[in-house]
C-alpha cells in the first residue's frame, strides 16, 4: 500500500488582503498560537501514526495514538443490523472525536461503512475511504457543493451500505431552552430524514455521552468562532477519558412511514422523532431516582431490623384452624385462602414481615420492622400457603368499598391517602374491591405460578361475591426504573389509556413533576403500547418493559386515571388503575375464573353464558422483564 505524505492537519491562514506588516507580526506569533490552541500537539500525534494505515486501520491507530477509548455493550452493538441499508444518527457533543469513534465502531460490525462529516476533515487523507465530506455551514455555496455528497450518500445506501450521520452538522453547545440553560445539539437537518425516506433505510439512534468544557460553552456565547477555535483543545482533553456510547433499537422505515402518513411536513416530523430517540438514550446513563432515606417517627433515618420469622408450626396451626369458607382452592402443595385480620394474627404479622422484606429488595418499603398499618385491621387478606414448607408465599390485601365506606367513610380507604377522590368517583365504582400491598416472596419469583395463583384466588373471590365487578387501586412503578421511564409511562397512560370522565374525579396528592422535553417525547414517539415498551428497552440497561402486574391489569382492560409520588414508600410512583370486569375480554376472565365461575358471574349481572368459542388459552409465559415490586417474575406492589 502506498504511503500517504503527511502534512499538518491544521494551518492558520490570513486573508490575502492582510498587509505585509501584519503578516510579519503574525508569522512571529503563529507557532506560540498553534501551541496554545493545541494545533501543534495534534500534528505531533498525527505524525506518530504509522505510515500506510488507511480506513479502519488508520482509525484504530489514531484512537491509540491520541489515547482515546470508548465503551459500548455487546447488547447495544448487536442492535446495528449486519446487512441492508442503515442510517445511524447520533448527537454531536465533541466536534471531532465522535466521528472517529463512530467510524471504528461501525467498521467493527460491517465493512460497508461511510460517515458523513465536515469537509474540513478532508485534510486527513487517510479518512477518505470512510468519509463523505459535506459543508455544514448553510451558505448558498455550501448548498450547491453538498449536492454531490448527498447523491453519493443515496447511492451508498441504495447499494445496501451503512451511513453514519451527525444531523446537527454543528457541535453541541450551551443554549437556553424554555429559559433553562442546556447543552445540546442545534436543530437537526431535515435533509437526513429526506435521505432516509428516499432510500427506505432502517435508522439506528446513537448517543455519545459527554460534552465539551465550560470554557468552550461560555466563550461560544460571546461568539461562535471562539467555540470553533477551541475545538482542537477540546479534542485533546478527551485523552484517557473513555466515552460511553449507547445504541438504541433499530427503527424500520415502515414505522417512520406510518408515523408521517398524510403529513405535509414529513421530513421535519421524522428528524424530530430521530433526535428524540437519540437523546432518550441519555436517560439510560442517568441514575434512577435516588432511594430516599426513610425517616422513622422518632427522628431516626435508618431502616429498622425486620422482625424474626414466625414459628412455622404456629403458622400451620393457625391456617388449620381457619373455617372452610376461608379456603378458596388448592393446587398441589399450595392452598389459597382469604380471611379477616382477627382470624390470622400470626399469619398477618408474617405477611407484614414478608412485605417489607420483598419491597426493600427493590428500593421500596416502609422502613419499619414489619409493614403493617391501620388498614390491615379491617381489610381482607388473600394469601398463598405452602403446605409442605409451612410458609406464606405471597399475598394481596382486599378492601370492600361498600363495607368500608358504610363503616368508616372515605378515609377508610388506603387509596384516599394517595389520591383525592371525589364522592362521585366512589359512587360510580362502588361496590368495588380495592386491591393493594401485593407481593410474592423472593424465593418464588422465578416462576409465574405464584402470581397466577394469586390472580386465580382473586377471581374465585369475585365469583363467590359477584356484586364486585370493579377492581381498583394503586399499582406502582418503582425507583428501579429511570426517571425518564417513569415519566414516559405516566404520560402515555394518562393521555392514551385513561377514562377522562373518571380521571376528572381524582387528583394525586403529590403529583409527578414532569420534564418538558420528556412530555414532548411521549407525545411524539409513543402512539401505542409497543412504542412505549421499545422506548423503555432503550432507556433501561436491563431492557425491562412494563411492570408485570400493570401488564396483567391492562390485559383485563385496566385504565389508569392519575399518578402520585408516594413519599411514604420510597417515592414509588403509584398509578391509580380501574378495571371494569364487565368490559374485560371473556377469554381473560375464563383463564382465572374458570368456565363455570365466569358463567355464574355473568348470570348474576344478567348476561348470557360463555360461548363455546370463548375457551380460555393457557396461562401467560412465566416470568417477565417487569423487574419491579419484588414479586413473582417482577410483580410490582399494587398500593
């Protein structure tokens, strides 16, 4: 391979109109100025790169020579398709380094790589194999000069290649949006969306974590050219500081096409979508909401030690003493029972211990030695009992609104501590069952069967008490979810899965504070539940989606009315959900109630028998990626 003659990358040139005297003075100052700006150091390191290296070899050698490095997970790297036309869109936080990283990263995945980059990089001839050079400065001359590289980009994609693009065309810098200072890209160019539309390429969003120095940002406010002058120094100060790269799920062109169908400003909508998808990846690096210290009544701020586990034999004796009407059904070694607090003092105390143990595992919990409160004294307790191991497996707390409201009024409902409920709301849903404090102890969370038993137990209770056709209560999204995920979940369900006529009748006592850009992202990017799940997988490092218990409520036709931040429970985000069983898909009801149970429930409400075509499917697959609430397969706390 022929050697490429090395020339200095950067030169400071004066306009031809400058007088000879000024040229002479500049000649004296040029060397010190080049050192001050970092130009000389870049040329020194560039000269040290082995001769003859081009393309990927040059990129790898340059990264080593400048002591640059980056981190990207294998799971993220696998999101880049290995074939077919692909456009990778990324933010532009540094102004140079990310171009090298993008070239090396994509070349590690496939050979047909091109990067659209600033024409100034043409001064590095070794990059010619990888780069398509454009003029990003937006002048009339630039527009004409960019016609050829744009055609080259289109041809490359039509041949099935992959194209990396920084749609901003300009480095991220300090801006004031909604009167708040933020460092981000300027507006992304809609011409990138046009390239995507014309080629039908799949798009992969990418995010480079980081930004340039405060000095760079502040001087840029004085004049943009001062920002440009500092780029070489910013390039050098990234040495020995690994850059984290995050890659989102590929977006098929068909998804984008569907999103803008019938719209006149399709390119603007697409590029807005792609920018949001890229910047949402920033949330993955953000810490989840800090788990607050739980302050206890006497001024302490440490969690109390859990009470000791109860004697298994004493628990077994108490279960054996329960009357037959408390026994819902038996499945193998497991029994599902439902009783009042006065009937099971030892079991209830053990339920309180296990609640706290389970909730603490996911950053929730009351901080008390045993998670019992005043509501437990008059709520019913549905629980799973392992006959062989003589232990409680999981439990649900059930409140009968007709009974509670008659005896104690509205304040007798746990939900009233989280949401302001208008009397019209309670009149509308009653008689109803308030569901809450659900858990499955950690040892049983690997299997879906425990959750299934709880739901079958609840269904059996409804069959035995068919007047209760409404289920409601708070279902939680724990602090294991990133702040962005929690906000996207809340915004989606409030706007697209609510019952407006009921939502007007409830109000959170501690509303969720939303970030404007995330509200905008939810409205732009999320049109259905699949969109939401895809975004959550991009944001969450473990790619978890909707919490499992919430998913189950949704399958029953559940609607979320409002969201409240529960400061008493480690700032868990509680969504108030309402399920009208009369509107639930009958196959779903039959799955839990059984055919005879469903027929009896429907007959009570004056509806006909289940048709033969409505036979139930088997239970859903075990487990899940909900990852919240510390319950079976990720079951979250419901209240």
